[in-house]
C-alpha cells in the first residue's frame, strides 16, 4: 500500500473516494483507504478524508477495485457501431481484449476481404472493413473515442486468408515467411500478439509447424499467444497437448481461451487438462480463461463438418445449392449425437425477415418453418448467407466452477457484440447473457454465495493477474501513479441480472466506474463519457 497523508499536502484532487475498502488487485486482503485522482492517474492512497477535492464520493460499505480487464471479447467491429460499450462498462469492465479466436478484421487484402467477412459473422457488425494495415485499424478505433481501453490481437484467420487463402492445405515455405512478416508488421504497429481459432476455417487448416513458426514471432517480441484450441470436446486432451507444445517450442506466453469440456461424454475431463496445464506452468507462462455460464456462443456453421467450409463461406453456400453435397452435410448433422436441438438457440440473424426467430431454439424454429432441425440449420445458413450466430448449452456447471476457481484461470466474457444503450430505440439482437453479466456473476456466484473464492482472489483474476499476463505496466492495480481505471461496488448487492430469457439486463450493485480518471458510470447510471484509450503493444 502506498500511503499518503493529505494533511501535509496542498494537493487538490479532481476526484476523492473516501471511506471505502480497497481491493488493490494484487490478491492481498482488503484495507481501508481513501483514493485521490488527478487527471487520468491515481495521485494518492491513504488517509485523505480532509483533503480538498473538486468531486467527492463516499464509498462507505463499498469496495474500490481496479477496473476489470476482459481478456476475451469479440468487439472488433462492434465498437465502431457502439463505442459507448455500455454492456462492458455496466459490469465494471474498463479494458477489453479484442482479436480473439483467430478472428480479426485486419490484415486482409481487398480481394479477400468480403470472403473473410462472410466466413466470420461473429465479428460482423454491418460496417465496411476498409483497413489494409493494422495501424489503420487502430487509428480508426482511436478516432471513435471508445468508452473502454482496447488491446488488439492479430487473428490467425486473417493472416492465413491474406497469404494462403481459404484452402485446406499446408502453407508453403514462402507463404509461412510471408505470414511471419505480416505478423511482425502488425505487432510493430501495435498488436499485442496472435490468436488462433483452430476450429474455424481457415485457421483450422494450419498444422503444428505453422503455429510454432508464427508464435516464434510473438515470443521474440514478448507478446501473447491466445488460442481457441482445435477441440474442446472429444479431442480436448490432445488439443491441450498441442497448445502447450506450441508454446513450449516457440517460447510464447500462452493463453488458452474459454477452457471447457463440451458435451456430456466429456464432462469431467477438465480435471485432466487442468493438471496438464499446472505441470506446464511450472516451467512456462501459461494461463486459461473462462466465463461463468454453461452455454457457449458462436456462428451456426460451426455445427457443420469442417470439410463443408473448405474454400470459405462462398464455397459452403455453393455446396448447399448442390443437392448431393447438401444431403451429405445434412446427414452429417443428423448423425451428430452431441447435438440436442432444444439446446441450440438462434442468437442473431442478418435479415429483418428472420429477426422474430432470434432467441428461439432450433427445435422451435424447425416447427415454425416445417423443416427437420438439421435442414433448418442449413436453410438458415443459406438464407442469411452464413450471417447467423447461436447460443449452445454444452457445459457442466461443476466443470465451469472448477475451471474458474483454478489459480491459473482469468476471467473473459467471450461476448460477441456491443448492443446499443438501454434507452436506444433501435432493436437489440438476442445475445448471450455473459455480454452483460460475466464479472458480476463471478462475484455473486463464486464469492458471495458459494465462498469458493475470496473477494481479493476473484478481483485479482479480473485485474492484476490479467494485467500482468498482458504486460500492462500501469493498469490492473490500485497504486499511486497508475491509470485511474476503478470500480466502486457494493459487495452485498453486486449481481448479474441478465439471463437467457432477458439477456439485455445490466448488472446491479456497481456504483461508479472510472476509465482513465473519468467517470463512465456514476451512481449506477451511464454518463456517456468516452475516455478509453487504444493501447498499443509496449504502452502502459
């Protein structure tokens, strides 16, 4: 703790938060202290009650924590539509990491851009992808004045599509060198590392050698390698092995995204994989992240066999026009015993015509359309030109708890979109409740209700540990001289309100959220201030 006695100072603070208990993000126990802010920094921590301040907050009975860092989002293009990022701010998030799961809208050459857009509806927000260089993308993010801080990764799908295309084949030696050079350029321009999405074409078509070669570039610069592994279900153990071996061979810091064991026959396997990760962590920098829900979310075409997506979304749509190939894809869906159509929800669609289907299960939609469930999936993909996302119940709650409470686990929402403000007149798509509830749910469920984590342990997972993993120098902790990203919340009241029936409900119990010294949430209400920064690799 950095203590300051304000009685010996003529300092006038812009904001003074008094009478609160500080959870500083290090994992140490809460302590009573006042916090003074000047500009965008924490200027003093200590007994400051009698100090002069332009604005004062009485935090009696409240906790003061660093702003939460969401290590896994898909806000890559959605922030351009809704830079106010209320869904993140309202749950205490002040910094988001984008470019996950191999998905990023840049770098991609003009002639392949539209094909990548069609293939990655998870990050499709209805705007032009006009960027040729990573620096152009970051400059445009800065120009919108986002309400949260942004950290960007390079998506392997974009890298591979740029150089190799959408075919299922190994990269040639020249292509591999070209991808390495492109990744180097992106990191030099501000990207924090690389993400892979090894169930998503074209990232899924990469072999182990390609992943090692690319992550060696990341390792040389001290960046992060984040991976959506090749399997999170039947081949989970071998997928974890590949991820660990990739990191060990290249030397890159590893982040295993949304760690889970999907589908009932695989429940319990996380006991094995967590042991593997623990052993590797004794000699290498490796972490995982997770969200506190038993449903995941992705684009609907993820349900299809991988071969159906070879060549990109255009090739998929052509296959669906061919009677024979469509039948093969349909039969593959019907044979997949893992799918329960009453547990797959249609989340978002592109057309206005099918918006009434959002929030309904495939089983419900199939009855409405008079089709079998598998043919319903193919019809939706074809009708929406692949721009259709789903929410899918695949996890066991005990597994989710076990992963989230593990010391190596950080917290990431995996939220796909940034919905409009609550008072906006525009219609809101169906979203996963994690979009609004991830961080408050961890605190409500695993801290206050179940006692599986202490307050300081949970907050460290959301702040200090995440900042350390990313290499942030002056964020994630409450320390003098650090950026004033702060959350003031009531430990007795903080809770998620969003659920699968009503996913657009914001959390409760969060009183103030500061981003770079400016209140974005004040007395529980959005101020509509946008003081976030686009953080380039190597910055604070």
